[in-house]
């Protein structure tokens, strides 16, 4: 005999299953989902409300989040405190600026920039930015990683400052005044000048970068990198070379940050030497610390909070960084795990 289920019991059963699922889920997973949904909901609401400024503001947060994820891979997973990631951020920006400038003005640069014309120019620029940033990270890392501690910090900072002064003294591409681009680069099937469509591109890239970092963190390479961060001698004892692990991590970190720089320059249609400045390196570091060092999604929360504070406090005072400094000090002293550690009450577990 078949037992007919009571329809009135379905809402209660559904509620029980949903609550059980929420209880079983990790707090980080729920926080990650809420964060990404919020980043998606704000520009969608702004699109329906015809508020393009909010879409651009959220796009800025997403791009900064990509840069923060790049630094977090070196800092949070490899323990490499770099104050020179503006070098990769700026390089990505100048790759976009220089290639787009030559393509849009139909001038020749080594007889090959015309390959970026057409609907795929953005894809080509991303590829060049990633590759050149990885090569730059290889060079900087090969020298910097021979030191440690404060020496490593200062050497990475010195490289970024060298590129900053080089960009200032490069009159062919604007020098101190920077370089303006007429229109954004193109992407197949999309109108990149439409704020919501350019946001969609950046948001998808953020998801892909997060998935990549999450995969690498759980891979054999990521586990070896984490072990080297904790105890280099034990890693050497099992036949691994910490220097090589750090160098690969630094290259991956630099290439992700370079991609963010290319997107940022495309967003503003402008590139300037300030992208190489130590203030830019400091801001990227702030994203990571605010969100939570060693958390895959931590820099996303940190970048979103930074943009929110910049927008809300910037209208109150030109010295809004004072309030940001107070918040950062509070996070360092009382919430060492950043926003993620404060909300979940757990140490970094790499999500």
C-alpha cells in the first residue's frame, strides 16, 4: 500500500532540510557566497536604476580585489611580504596603455601592434600583461628571494620605485602626465563602453582568479608552499626547494596583479606613473589585511570595504585616510584574521 504524503508537511520538511544544510556549511562558504552575491547585486540594481556611477564603483572594487588576490597568494600562502606589487600593477596598466595607444592611433611599434585591432584586442592585452608581469616577477623574485625579512620588503619596494621614476621620465607615453586612451579595448560579443558589460567581464575574471588560487592552494604545490612558509628545513629534508616554491608563487602573484593593472587602466582609459607608486603597493596590502591574510576571498572583502570607505568618508573629509588608518589599526590589534577572522571566529584555513 502506498502512503500518500501530506502536502502540509512539505513546507516544514523543506525548511528543516534548508536549515540543516546551512548548519552543516562552513561559515566561510556562506560568507563567500554572500560577498559575491552582494558584489553582483549592487551593479545589477544600479543598472535597473540607471546609476552608472555605482556600476563603475563596484567594477573598481572588483579590479582591486583581483590585485589583492594576487598579492595574497604571495603573502598569505607563501609568507612573502612584498611592498613592490605596484610594479606588476603598473606594468599591466602600461601594457594596456601603450598597446591600445598604438592600435588606436595606427602607429607602428616594432611592426606588430596591429594584431590587437579588432574584437579581440582586450584578450591579447591581457595575455601580454600576464606574461610580462610574470617575467618581471621572475627577475625581481630571483634577486629579492635571496634575502628575507625587512631586506626582502625593501628590495621589492625599490624595484617598484625604479619603475615609477622610469615611467615619469618616459615622455613618449606621457611622462608625469600619464597617457589617455580614447575608448576601451574590445571584447568579442560585448560593448565594453557599457558599464554593466565591462563589470561583467571583470566579475567573471575575478571568479576565475579565485578558482585558480583556491585550486593552487589545495594542490601539491600549494601544500608544499604552505609547508615552506612554516618550516623551510623540513621542506628541504623531503627534497623540495623553498626558493623555487617561493619564486613560482611570486610569479603567479605578479601575473595576477598585472592582469588587474590592465583592467584598471582600461576602466579609467588612462594610465599614469602613480600606478607604480609605493602608495599603490600599500593600498593593495591594505586590501589583504582588512579582508584576512591567507583567506582566498579575504582580499575581495578588503577591497569592497576600502572602496566603501573611500566613497563614504571621502565626501566628508580630504583626510579620510586617517579614519581608514584607525580602522586598519583596530583590525591588526583586535581582529588579526581580518574581517573573515572576526566574522567566523576562526584562524585562516585558506577557505
